[in-house]
């Protein structure tokens, strides 16, 4: 095996291992309610990530829209997608 092929194989293995070790949501718990002038009420959830960090996501429009943080930015229609984005 030549050096270029060995280097390429090593880089590929590194990229795969980094994606496996990325933080993922482990637990999602209801934390409370909030309200925003103009946008209405929302629900706050705490997300515990696999790397030990804790993040916040919020649910808007009667839990139809899920956003990272407490604002209507970086949103999804799926709770798990929002939690995964928060743990990145």
C-alpha cells in the first residue's frame, strides 16, 4: 500500500470516528413556560447531551415548532432534530 492510500484511509477513519463521538441528546425534560411580546407563549425544555453539557430548546405554536434556545431562530418541526442541533 502506498503512502497516499494509507493517508487517505487514515483521514477517512478519523472523519467517521469524529461523527460517532459527536454529542447527542440523552434526555429531554420539561422546564417551564415563557412568553414573548408579539410571538406568544412557548414551552422550555432542558436537553442533557452525551458530552455532559445541558442545553435549552423551546416549543412554539402549541408544540408544532421546536427551536434551539428561547427564540424562534434555528427551528425545526421535530423535537429530536432541535435537540440534536442544540447538542452540536
